[in-house]
């Protein structure tokens, strides 16, 4: 039963398992960056009481959130396709966290959708609770899940990872909104963004310090390495630089800087994982990966599509680029 | 199944919780039942959306603008519900059935990843354009967006059914040991993706979605036409739905009949459960079955059923021409699926299928006589029938999925072996209850959204609040007191 089209016993390229490790984390990164600013919008929404401003927030979020959210499905299914054991163990070991996260996503997704259906004060209040609550808990629980992935059962690092993802989501949400709304609103959002940046950077330092001191999940050695130091230094530079740009009212540049923070966070996760892929179990990338034929197949069929997907996103964000026009969510 | 096997731990503190296996199965069954309603809404609405968008852009007629904007809003609401209920599905393979994911990862992971990358992104991105981009893109891109959204829905069905069909008739793999566990290794991608079940399942499911949505569109249209007979748009929609039903409903019966024979070939145990056929030997075909006693509802057997049967035709159909052919009975197996659920679900689905053919023919006759919207009786029948396409679709899936038990991968892995070994009954029961509460709320909300959209539509058609007859029926989205 040989298949002439694809090599059966050897990976297309020797480093294909590592490439897939990168691809899986790339999807996670896309999710954390893109849905992250959606979560940030949802959390900053809680600071607005003016109906018109709330509508503006929802208009910024409306056309893109659903597409952004698909990246988490891409992450999960790519993890399953390339590293089924990691997918299985990670989700089964963290049952309540994983399902809590998806339930938070249900509330976040339905809130704005339902809000538009009725013109009724009490109805809007409840759907807003769902939107805000979902936007807080989704990054918190996802961050905690990532913490469990990296550090196992250690409580403080896991909690800090969750809080860190919440903080970085606020940064990107504030920068995204500032770049897309009028200057008055932008300058009101700026303090939240800068505050969250400082909280995030402080949180990362405390988190990594805790891991080194307690050797949580045996990750102390991994943290005390040059790449980690480089990523942390870069995060501090980008975070502080972004805050300066924000104060000068250069919001598009701030947005570019802000989006670098969750990107660097994902790179940090990748560094801390590799060469294992589920550190608490000691499982290596090479041990967890599927057989050559299966991986070759998902590469040949999947990678071109991944490029196409990136083009879709370029198109989507192109269509809806520029300042928010009109108000509301319902199209 | 006695109460002992239902309850996991013996510890009296935990005795109130379901076993992890039962809770996981109920949770997966419940969440997929809700999710599939929205997934098939996208599939079934796709042809309507494309048609209305195309007509709107081409003719600029008010009726198509109206129909396009109404159904795109329904599609969008359904898509959001489909997304938020779909993400839990993609996680539950891991949270609740990690052994299944690990054993089958090489076979199911690829198609699931392709579904996300090829289909979900396509739908989500271009639905954004369809909903918000009417003024931001040209006519052509706008129509293409509607086609891509529809194509995405049908493509998503293709990949997910590859996974399910593989679970029914697994091919293209060999069992190997990896990390101390027996797992399926992909050996032949074509065999693994295009399993014998795949074409049957794809055609049957896509057509079932079209039928379910045609009935929904017909029901909504009938309601509006009933309230406001001179509406051009909704008369068009009603006629279109009836035409689609005339094509799809009879086709489903013919196709389903052949599909049944294929199931007998490939999954004889499931086929025996569908017919409650216990003794190996010649099989009759039960066209209709009614319980003689309440026992028949939970344990259907020839003795306690009143059946209208064609003697030996079961053998004839299953073997493709031999009246004396032996059909394997359930008594041959050590462990069987819950026969009653499979048997009655199958009958429910088939019965509804014939009802739909009747409604389609009746509608065809009325259209031919040019009286489709004049017949109040027909309008009321279509309003009442609007949820039943979904009932048939769901019961059909119960036959497929419950009928495969005790296997999760037919002949290879049992469901009981696939469930997480670290999951406790308490956790599983907690999340089950949460999903039940949450999704009941979600379904009610979906029905209310439909009701509000219909009410808004009636208002925009200039209907006065108090005019028209009052509806006293079971369909929650129609209520006359608005």
C-alpha cells in the first residue's frame, strides 16, 4: 500500500516535525494576537457607559472577530493532526480549564450578537455582561491553560500566565481602538493601554522570577537562557517604546508595537517548550509527532491553504481598514 | 444497563454523579446535536443566500433585496451560534475522549485541520464581507463572497464527514505501537479519506440539510404570506422552497433506501438494530411499526410490535435480490447498541421523510394550479412542519452514531476505552449540566431571534399589529400576540 505521490517512510524534509512545531505555535500566536485585541475591546468596553461609544467598539470588532476566533480551531486541529498525544493529554489533563475557556468564548461571541436584537435597556445590560465577562475569562483561562502546559501544576506561575494574557490583551485592544477611532476617545483609552503594558511587563518578570526560584515544572534552566533573556529585553523595549508612541498620539505606530507583545509572548512559549512539547510529561517533539506519511500529507495539503488564509486576512483587514464608519454591530 | 453501570464510583459522596463515560457521551451527544442544527442551517441556507444575493445584485428588485437581507441575517446569527458551539466540539475530542484522539490522530487530525483551514476561515472571512461590506466592495466581489461562504459550508461538511465516515468504515491504516500505546498509523490516504461510507453519508447529509432548511424557509414564508398574502418577496421564497423540497424530499427516500443496503453490508450490527432483528435468518421488512405495549418503546421486538411488514423483503433488499438470504441478528453479538433508540429513531426519521414527500407533492399540485398562497390549510401545514426537517436530521444521526455503539471506531476501539481515564464523574457531570443549561438558553435565544426577525419583517411590510388571524400552534417563533 505505498503511495507514489508522497514519501511514506521519511519526512519531506528532515526537520518537518520541528517545522510543524513552529506551525502549531504560529497558529496559537495568530490567535493570541488577533483574538487578543478582540478580548481587549471586550474588556475596555466595560469602561464605557456612553451608548454611542459602546456601539463604536462593537463596530470595530464586528467584521473580524469571528474570523479571528477560527485561529484557535486551527491551533487545536493542527496540534491534533501533528501531535495527537499532546492534544489529548493537554486537554484531558486540564479538563475544566479547557471547557471553561470554550464556555467563556460562547458568552463573548453571543453577547454582541444578541445585544443588537432588541432595543431594551435590561436586555442590553445582560448581553453586555456576557460580552465583558467572556472577554475577561477567555484570555484568563487560556493563559492558565498555557501555564499548565509549560509549568504543570504550579499555582502561582499558572495564575500569572493567565493574568499576563489578560493584560497583553488590554494593551492590543486599546491600541487597536485608538488607531481606529477619533482622537478624543483614543486619548481616553491610552492610560488603560499604558497601564496594562506596565502591568504585563512587570508580570512577565515576576512570573519568570518565580519559575526560576521555585523551578516550577522543572523549567528554571529553560528560563535562564539567552533566548529567553533576549525575548524579555525585546518585550520591555517594545512595550516602553509603544507607550511613548501612545503618549505622542502616534496610534498606528503604537498598534504595530502593541501587536509585537503577544507575538513575543508566543515566541517565549515556544522557547520554553522546545525541545519537549509538553514539558511536565517530558514528551519530546520527535516522540509526539505522527508518522512521516501523515505529516507529509497534512503539509502538502495544509500549508498552501495556510498561505491562502493569510491572504484572506489581508483582504478582510484591507476591506475594513481605516477609521470605523457608522455604528453598531448588526451590519 | 442497570443502575450500577450507570454510576461510576461506589463512594456514596460521588454516587450522585454520572460515570465519566456516560456523562461524556451524553455531553458529546447533546453538544453535537445543538451544533449540527446550526452547521446544517449554513449548509441548507447556502443555495438560498447565493440565489438571493445574485438576483439582488443582478435585478435590483426590491423583493430580492428584502429576501437577501433577511436570510443573510438569519445565516449570520446561525453562523455565530455555529462557531460558538463548534469550538467546544473541537476541544471535546481531547477533553473527554483523549484515547480516541490519540489512537485516531493520524487519521482524523488531518481532515479536522483541513476543515478549519479550508472551510471555517473561508466562511468566517467572507461572511464578514457579506454582512458589513455591501458598500465597501463591488457587486462582483459581493456575489463571489456569497458563493465562497456557501462553498465553505459545504466543504466543511465534506471534511467532517470524512472523519465520521472513517469511524463507521475505517480503512487505510494499520495498528502500531507508539509511546506504549496501540495507535492507528496512516498507510493509504485515499483509502482513509474516501472510505466506503463517505459518498453515502455526504449526499445524505447535504440533502438532509437542504430539506431541513427548505422546510424552515417554507414555514417562515408561509407564515408571512398567511399574514400578508400580497407580499411578492415571500410568495417567491415560498415557491422556491417548495420547488427545492419537490426535488430533495423524494431523492432522499430513494437514496436512503440504497444507503440502508450499504449499511447492512458494512455494519450488519447497526442494520440489525435498525430493524430490531434478533435471530439470524430470513428478515422481513417492517414498513410500519407500532408498540403493542409500553415495553416495546424500550425493548422493541417482533413479539411486542404491530408491524406492517413485507415478508422476506428485508433479506431481499439486504442481499440485493435473494429472498432467503441470511441477515445476521443481534443475538450473534456480545454487546449491542441501545436497540430501542436506534429502532425508533430510524422509524421516526423515515416516517418524517414520507411526510415531507407528501408536503412537497401537495405543494407541487397547488403551484401547478396556481393556488399555492391561497390555500390557508397548506400554509398552516407548512408552518407546523417547519421544525421537522431538523427532527429528521437529528434522529438520522442518532441511528448512525448510537447504532455504531459499542464502538467509537467500528471494530477497532470501543467508546468505553476512548474515554479519559483522568476524568472524574464530578467534573464530567458538572460540565454536562453546564452545557445543558447553556445550550437550552442558546436554542431559546436562536428561536427568539428568528421570531424578532420575522416580526420586524412583518412591520416593514406595513402589517398592522392586530391584523390577520391568530396562530395557536406549537412553533415558538410564531406567536400572534406581537
